[in-house]
């Protein structure tokens, strides 16, 4: 074998090693991500498609919104009520989102956020009041459309997805904003002050009607 043939063989071997190494890294990374998101799925469902009305659907949210949400829990800018795991090996055990957020590194939060952002948003199948929903559309168009465009259905707004979200979760969210327990941008606070119990209910049923 001449020098040229040896060089070609060495180059091919290195290239193959790099390719195989990349595949191994990808496999390990996929396994690591599955492990990272496992606890999340016990409340938020497989791929973030929650079947628990009080747990938000998070699959399909933007990665930025999910990372901002976790940061808000760490900073205590969002309330952290105690809850029980509804499923999985910790079923019945109590915890809260502040504890969970504190236990996850920033790097892992990013991996988890990107994982759920890559999944489709699966709207909740639930009953809603069509008359309230029709009125809620007008409320949304007047107060909310600028930040929650396309009826609150776009992840790209980095404001969560409202369209198709569970009613009980939405109801609790509005209570947290109204009470001041959940921090909100100044421009949102101005809009929220224009809502009363009835218009809030209309908004909730509007978003819930998009299934």
C-alpha cells in the first residue's frame, strides 16, 4: 500500500469515527432528555399534552416562554401552590413548581424547554359555552390580540398559548393576576384592569372553544 492509499484510508477511518461518534452522542443526548422531561410528563402529560385540567398544556409553547416561566418560579414571581403528582412513581407525593425549578440547572431548563417547544400543542377537549365564547372573541380582539395574536394560538408571541388551554388552569391564572400573586408586564396590567368577572369568563370560553 503506497503513501496515498494509506492517507485515503486514514481519512476515511477518521471520518467514519466522527460520524459514529456523532451518532453515539445523539443517542446519549436523546436518552438524557427523556430522563430530564420524565418528571414533567407525570403532570403535564406525554409531550406536554396535559390531560389534567389544572395542569397547563405546555407542548408547543415557545422555548423562550418556558424558560421565562421557570425563571419566574425561581424568582418567586409566580405563585407555587402545593400539588400532588397525579401519575408516575411519585404519585401522591407533594411538591410545587418553585421547588422543582430550584432543582433544575439553567442548562437542563434550556434542554427541557426546547424539547417541549418541538412538540405539537394539543388543545384540550372540553365543554365550553358558545354564547360566552362569541362575546369573548370581541374582548380578545379589543384587549389581547396585540400580544396574543391569532386568537392566542401562536407560540411565536412568546406569551404562551391560550387557544385550547384548560379552563380550570385559565381560571386560576386570571385569579393569580388579579390578586397580584403573579407578576405581569405593565402593559398587561393596564388591560387586565379593564376586565371584570363576566368579561374574564367570556375570554376563557373563547380560548377554550378553539379545539
